[in-house]
């Protein structure tokens, strides 16, 4: 026991869920004859003279504490507990005459005093700014929040298990990098004092993982944090979690099947079903998912017949006809992709694999085996949002160098998200990358889907927020 009376540990505490399960058959007014110790937060306290009732909650469930002046040690102190105080309590498991499973408290200890409250017991905390800034309050005050994040943990664990079953090896690659690459995004930059150089937080996992395939890791994956210096929205947070996997001797069709395998495997693990409700609409994930080209889907949604062989002015006119703004230096592929993203993607409920993107917007992807100007890229769309990307990876070092140079030209025209030329990666490609398929799967997007969450902040424990004052 410490000088302030707070113990250093709790001996033999039983999870509340186990107590409730073990005594679910106890009859009204019955005593079990079994003494248990439970620990958690006091979330409700009601005093009736020489009786007191408290709702005790841990992360597995809740149970009533039934305290009596004649039985409970330090009964007067027990009556003065605050909502949110952590306590441990020991006593016999009983069911009261009102049918409430309870621990009849013989002894108890204060574990931590809650000096700030947790909102209205019945209404929780509705202020979203407070919820996100003080997630520790949200987890206690609002029903279902803790369960959502426990489900997220199960999603990540299941993804790992599913990939291990297929023979993939998990690795870790640098978060702090001398060059950023693997995606079109603006990086966060910092200065590495001992090296007298600027370094970058990674914007993707791709380039290092491909180097491992070159090194002989034929099936490799990483689940890691990614950082992109961009704004926030319901779909985007500058820090997020990505799963990337690469497999030698595979192409984008193989990787699309892998996305289906992972998505349906996780859905079955956490929901026991492939039929979900998302934002009030039914969503059925049963494979195989539909496959359609980007141009086919634009035609279905807008009636526009697009082709990369069209004149630039004609494509600009078609973009204007559906109120899509284009920059003057954009090529045909960029304009076509912009039309798709603005008019078509949000309306695809899916799931659907969107196939075959223009080469100019996919600088790390292999050229299509039969369609000039296109690459072998598939984007799985579920509920109007990208769930990930699937690729036949670019393996030709000369082609890759040319694509990097095109990206440098885009950067010169003001594209802050253009890739940089990475000589280390090009040198690795020159040592030989076999035919390889790759995926990037947004873990946060997957959790949003499985928890029916509209905003990405609902599935991030501590989302990015503008610095502000802490509030009650």
C-alpha cells in the first residue's frame, strides 16, 4: 500500500464479463456462495440510507455493486465515491430481489480518483471536438466507442493471420526516409541533425517492399503508419494506416483476388456475415466482385465516351460538360482520371474492381499487356470509396526512369504531389524484379466500412486536430 492509500496492484481480479457469464443462471434473490474480486470505474452511484448501489464497468462489461452499512467496510466512504472513480471490490455474487446480478461488497479499495467527470451518464458526450481531443472520455462516456476500437484491433489481427496463411512474411521498413516515394503525395519534412540533411516521413511503403522482393522475399507485407501532408476530410487524415503486400510471379488479377480474400475474411471474422449495412444501405461483399474498366464505368454514369486518343481540347470540352475543372498542363490521362474521380467513383456502391488506368497517373505500374496508354491497375471501390489499389508492378528500370522523369516535369509545373527520382530504387530494379503483383489496402477505410462509420475520425483513436485549448 502506498502512502496515499492506493494499492500498487489488484490481487485476483476477475473480468466482469466472466462473472456475469458464470452466474447468468442465478435466480432472483439467490446467493451464489462464491466470492469474487472485480475492478473498474464507478459509472453510476445511488444511495438509499443504509444501502448503496454502484454500477462498476471494466472493458469487458458491467456489474452492480451492492453495498450495505452492516456488511461493507468503510461504508460511509463508499457512499462518497465520485462517478468515474476506479475501485476494486470483493464480495459474494448475488442476484437482488429486483433481479440485478450484483457483487455484495464486503471490502473495497480506491484505485484512482476521477478529478474530472465523464459527461451525463444517460446522454454521454456529444461535443465531437471534445470526443476526439479527449478520447479517454469518449471511450467511457459513449456507448459503442470502445467496442469500435476493439473491433479495429481484431481487424488488424485478422489481416495478419490471413496473410500468414498464404505464406506472406511481415517486415518493417523505415518511417524516416532520405527520399519520399511510392505515391503521389506531399510529404512531411524534418531535419536530421546528425546527418545535416532533410528527411521525410514516408508517404507509402512501396519502394522498400519492392526492394525486398528483389532481395528474394517472394511474398512480403507490412502494416504501417503513413504520413501525407494534406488536409482532413471525412475520408482523409494526414496520418493513417496502410497494408501493402507484394507477391512475386503474380499480376493485378491475383492481387484483386487477394483484396477480396482479405476483405471477406475480415468481415466474416468480425461480423460473421458478408452482408453489411453501411450508411443505411445494404452492402453485400460476396465474391467474385464485378470487374469493369474505368472508361466503361464513366460511360455508364455520365454517358460520356472517352478515349486517350482524343484531342486534348475535346477532352477538356467533355470535362466542362460535366462541370469538371482541369489544369492547362494536364495530359489526356490526367483529364480522363479526373472526370472519373469527380463524376463516377462516388456513385459506385459496388463492390467493383475498377480496371485499367491511364499510364500518366500510375507512375509505378506496369504497362497494360494489350491496351496502349493504359496500365494494369485495379482500384476496388466499396460504398463509393477506394478500399485500396492492386497493381501489376512496373519491373523495367528504363521505363521506371522515364516515368520518374515525367513526374519531375509535373513537379516543375507546380505539382506538389509528384514523385521524386529515386536512384537507389532504380539501382535495385536493375538487379532484376520478377513479374510482381502488389496491393495497398487502407486499414482505416476497411474499419470504417465494418463499423458503419462515415468519418475517418471515428476509427482513429487520436485523429489530427488543429491545436486548441483542452475543454471539459
